[in-house]
């Protein structure tokens, strides 16, 4: 569990708590959501990242996470609706190794996750030291026979 020792007061414990604190310190509160509903959705995804993604223990867990996320992102650009938030950043970091290990066919199977992930990795300042995950621009297979 990550810990951040601050100059004033006790240390902060936990990924979501530390990230939210740093966002406020950087005066980027919009990353936490722009209204009550969006803030709740951001918190929900931060919780999902810590409990489900970080707790992922194998192929079956990974498949369930990608399937759920793929369905959720079907009609969304970002996790919290129409705005880029801390949820997108932390989920990107949580999923990077999973996405990097997927085959081209698996990336195509989870097309909405792949679209979202590729978009987030190209947002300025997000990818940092992580490798660029390559996505094929053309569909490999068509439904036509």
C-alpha cells in the first residue's frame, strides 16, 4: 500500500487518497470531477482500480475486468463521461501491463477498451516512462463471409 509522508500532519495511505491529495495540491481539481455525480463516478473507478485491477490474479480475472470495462466504455469516451479525470489516468496505469500483453486479436475483441486506452496513452503527460502500446488501425477480420 503506497504511503505519502507530508510536511504537515500524518502520512497519507492508499493510492486513491494520495492521488486525490496530489491533484488538489496541483490545483487540478477538475480531474476529480466537475459535479457531484461525476465526482462519485471518479471515486467509483478509483475504488475499482484498487480492489479489482490491483487485485487481479490471473487470466480469468483479467478477462472479466476487460469484458466489464469494454461494455461500460461502449458509449463513452472517458470513464467519468465526457471529461478526462483522475480515474482515466489511474486506470490507464493499472491496465498498462495487461494491455501490453494482449495479442492483436484480444485487443480487437476488447475494442472499446483498446480505443479508450489508446486515446488515454496519447493524452499529454499521461504515458510518461511507460511503453507505447501499439494498436492496429484496421480491423483484421470482417463479419462478411
